[in-house]
C-alpha cells in the first residue's frame, strides 16, 4: 500500500550508498582542510582585529571620551582654541576615521561571508549524508514490513 505523501525511492544497493557516503566524506575532508589551512595575510589579520575593536563598547566609549575632551577643550579654552565652535577639524578627523574604517570592515565581512559559505557547504554535506542513511533505513524498514506481511499471510488459516 503506497501512501500518496510517501516519497518513492529509486532502489540503491548498499554498495552504492557506501560509495556515495565515501565520496561525500572525501569532499567534506577537503572543505575542512581548506578551512584549517587557509592562512590570513598580515593585512587580513589587522583588518579582523580592527573590525573586532571598532565594533566594541570600548571603542564607542573611547571615541565618546575623545570627542567630549576635544569639544570641552575648544569650548572652554581661553588662551588657545585650535578648533573653534563648528569644530571643523574634529569633523574632518571623524570623516577620515569613517573613510578608513569602512573598507576595512567590509574586507573583514567578506572573509566572514566566505567562512560562512564554507560552513554552509559542510552542513549541506553532513545533511546529504544523513539523508542517504535515512533512505537506507527506510528501505530496510520496507523490507521488514514486507517480511511481516508475508509471515502474516503464511500464518493465516
């Protein structure tokens, strides 16, 4: 009796399933090796560190303190105000900081996206292998169910 929602499987032999699993395990090892052996350049490591620091509360706090000190010293300073009220030099400094940070953060995000892609590929291979094993188990269950049906027919008076 076939259920309409039950997926119909093309029968595979145990050897075919084992070959598929072995092939996918080999490909998985290549991905793992790629993730482990991929060396980052000095610039990439620096970009990752800078991105990590610039995305922290410590950076936000230090930048806030820097801006408060700058504004306070230029507002209250009676003798020498190197950047009076519209704070053009402070604005230029912050604009330069943003101009340098943006591409560095994007480089770091691109590398993270590449790592995520490799992880997703690894997850796909693991799921595929599990699917093959589940299909094998379903075939075994169908065989067992058929054997039970045959036994019931034989024992019927």
